[in-house]
C-alpha cells in the first residue's frame, strides 16, 4: 500500500451532492434511498470518488452525503441507524501513519466501540472498500465485522500472531465467484489496475463474491511495515494468501460487504466496479 497515501484526507465536500434519477429499486415508496460515504485517514482521488458515487446514486435513484473521520464517528451510532440505507466506508480510522515512523494504532474508545456495535445491532448496512480493511487495527472485533484485516504492522488477530500485510500494484482480472448473488448481478469479469492485498481473510466465514487468479504469494508482495518505516521495498513475510477480492457477511443484524479494489481512479471509473458498488449498497440496505 503506497506510503504517499498515509496522510489523512480533509475535505469540505458538501453534504448534498447528487440529484438521482428514477429508480427500479426503491427503499420506500415515497422516499429516495440515502447513502453516507465516510472517508479520512488515507488519501485517495477525491474527484474520481465523487464521480463514482454520483453515478452509483444515479443507478440506484439515491442521493448521497459525505462525512470525514474523525468527526464522522458521531454518526456511526445506533440512534442514527436507518438514516442512511447504506454506509460506504472508504476510511482508515484508528491508525497514525507517517513516513519513517512505525504505524501507531489507537482507539477506539469504549464509547466508540459501543456506538459501532449498537449501530450494527440495529441493522445498519455497511459496504467497506479497499483500505477500510485496515481500520481500527487495535480492535479485533472490527476485523470480525469486515471479514479480515490489512495489517500495517505485525500484531495479533484472534489471539494469534500475524505478520505485517503485503501489497502490490498490478493489472489483474476481477472474476465473479458467485454469479447468483445480488451483489454480482449484471457483473462480468473485468480488468483493473489496482492494488492487491496479502492479509488475513476469514475465508471460511464469508460468502465469496469476487476472486482473482493473480499471484498473491508473499514473494510477489511488498512488506507494508518495512516500506512505511524505512522506505524499503522487500518481499512480504511468509503468510497465507487468498484469491478473494470481495465478500459478504452478516454481523449482528447488519449485512456487510467488502470490496478490495478501489485504490485507483480507473477502478472507480470502471462501469463494472460502479455496478458492484451499487448492487452492494442495495443489498446491505435490508437487514439480515
């Protein structure tokens, strides 16, 4: 995961953004669906992100709003569950990153944990994309929520030691693992130039949606910790790899979808990726 993306994004993007078209997938008869996009903690292409969400909401007939971490955390609480039909996480909370320094995990506080878990118990649907998998690294249950974790540093997960994760920018094919799932409806295999991850995935506890035949073995990946700390680009530590690029799971009363691609502007602009994201938002909009 490139180190130039480690400074948190601060944006004044307006809350109101799109005028959706008519939809064939209404959430309620007389109400447009609403999507909340949360960013912060990791740089990204803001123009591409806005264009993608505008198009996703045109596909759905929804409107979208934006909030940035850490202020966004006040919205991720049970009293706000249902205000948005889907929340898209493109953030990286709970981690301080700076070139030449060790990644420093922090939080979440007991109050923030209770808010997040209460929101999920209330049935709030979540779609997490790309670097959101690295969020809240000091909190094991967040990895349970998302179905995996990208580790900027060596650490533990479920009481077991895990090495720092690896990444590689590459051009690869995204294949559909389950063509009958609502998230992959209308989606065909497509090619992206984007990051691949080598990290823990709870593969036996998720519903696979996307996969790849690209090589994700440790020797092909860059050790994220070494790159952040010293700028070295060395092979990742030996660890299990997974071909999964996207999955769904339930946590408490909520549906959760994770999509690994989403680093580059070209991926955000790809029609198949936008269709995936729209499908994922529609899917999580109903509680499990």
